[in-house]
């Protein structure tokens, strides 16, 4: 005859996290400690798995528990277990941290690129300006005397066509024609395309 073996007690059932979370929502610190003990390792595990950085994972876990303390009243049993709710908080916080780190890295990269942009080269700008002025002087010398006088009075001294005509004692129509012809020759000499 075989005797029935005595039944060994199984592991003691864990605390009812739903009840504990309801107490946390009322500000119960002991209930918070119970929940912390039950879910700290999985929360840290989620953060570590995604971040792969021990220090940042600890920071994220801390943020999750602060959020859990503040938002315990928002838990809805019809949407899942307390553990799933807390792990969802952990996942969201971890993803937020990853995005924040990536955004910071992108900002740092953009700043580094700005540092690589060469500063304004004042010397080359002066040289280019001098070369352009010299080319303009050369092209002005290629105009007829009356064209050069008309262009100089109109564009360097700011006189109107009528004032140029009066200054040169020349009919207005003639001045307009000389200015147009002079500007066309300047454009061609400078290599400007219309």
C-alpha cells in the first residue's frame, strides 16, 4: 500500500498588486514599497534592454516609480494587470529617453558642423571687390566720352536723366539713348547675361 505523499506548500502567493496600487493612490508609502519590490527588477530590465546603459536605465526606473506614485489613481484594471501597466510606463519612459538622447546627439552634430563652417574671409572679399572695381573701370574706359559722362552722372552721382541732360546741355532723348547704349556696352564688357 502506498501512502499519499504530504503536499508541500508552494510559494506563498504574492501581494495583490491591484489592492496595493489602490493604497498607493491614497498615499500609502508601505504599499508603494510592496509594489516597488514586486516590479523593480522587471522595470529595470525593460530599461536596460532598450537603453543598454546601466546608469541611464537606473534613471529611467526612478522616473517610472515617481510617475507611478503620482499617477497610481489612473490605473484601470479593465485594461490590464498592474505589472503590465507599470511595464508600459517603463517602456514609454525608456523610449522618451532614447528620443531625447538622439535629439541631443543630432543637436550636437549640427553645432559641430556649424563650428566647421569657415569664417568669413575678409581678405578674399576685398580682393574680389577690388578686381570687380578694376574690371568696371576698364569697361567704363571703353565707352565713348559722352556715354561715360552720362553713366557716371546718372549712376555714380545719382542724377536723373533730366538732370544729366541739363548738366551736359544735351536733349533728354539723346541722353537716354547714350545711357542705354553705354549700359549695353558695359554689360557686354563685364560679361553679364541679360
